[in-house]
C-alpha cells in the first residue's frame, strides 16, 4: 500500500470507532462520522480513493506495530 497522508482527526475518529466496536457498542453516529470523514478526505485529495484511505487508516489503528 502506497504512503497515504492520513490526517490526525481521521485517525482519532477511527480509534473511537474501533474502541466502540471492541466494546460491542458501535453507534450509528460514530460509524457515520468516520465514513463521512473518509469520503470528505478522499474527495479533497485527488488520487486517493476512499477505500484505499479507509484500509490504510484501519491498518494503522488496528495493527500499529506493522
């Protein structure tokens, strides 16, 4: 996966969503907020797709040692 510039606010949103998932308490509000942030950032950065951005962010959040 190519180097992707992931903004800190998106990382924070994904961490919050991941924490809620781990607790079995993911809300629609949190899920919607993180998905909206992926769409907005991908649209603002030509060349980076939403899916590619989401995969890179989730990898960073869920597997930080890799």
